C-alpha cells in the first residue's frame, strides 16, 4: 500500500475530490471544495487531471459549463476563450487580427494543483507553488 505523508502550510491540505473512475474525461466536472467552486477536467495533451477555479477570467462565467474542445483545451461556454492545462489562454475568438490579449496574465485561468493517488483525485486548494512542499512520498 502506498503511504502518503503530508505537511501543512497554513491550514491547507490536499483534499480527495473524486474517484478517478467516476469522472468523465470528455467533459468538465463541477465540484465545490471548501465553499469554492472548482472545475475538474482531463487534459489529454498532458495526460493528467486538472483543477481550475470555476471562473473564467474574462467575465467570470463558470468554466464547468464549457467543454473540452477538439484541441483538448477547456473552452469557456460564453465567448469561447480556450485554456490549456496550465491555465494559459490560447485563443480569443473575437479578437481582432494581430491582437495579443491572450498573453496577458489577466487572461489566465486560476489553476489548482492536482494529483492522483490510490484511484482518487486530490486537489490542493492553496497556492500552486506551495503544493509540492505539502506532500512527500
Ligand atoms: S466569460 Fe469566458 S470567454 Fe467570456
């Protein structure tokens, strides 16, 4: 049996949010963790589960109501912005030719650290950069 040791930074820990086998890789899944809406989705490009805060950086639409598009990116249901697994906005359909608004940090989705252990998807609700310091194998 795999043993996982965890450490606390602040009062945050990793939370198991779903059995992986219960998630659908073809569509985003909404989940509420500690009162915060998040969206879980399968990043086929990196072959890993992703967790984002469930708010589009454009107009705060719930990304969980979007879709995973043909490129394997999470697409917002309102205006179609596409997000890679790192939260980077890769496409703004309405943008005028030559525009580069997608490179702005304000166009990025807020990501959460995820890991799969023993068939469970865990999400760390704190700052992504703190996540590696809170789990040891
Ligand atoms: S609200 Fe998401 S693209 Fe506009």
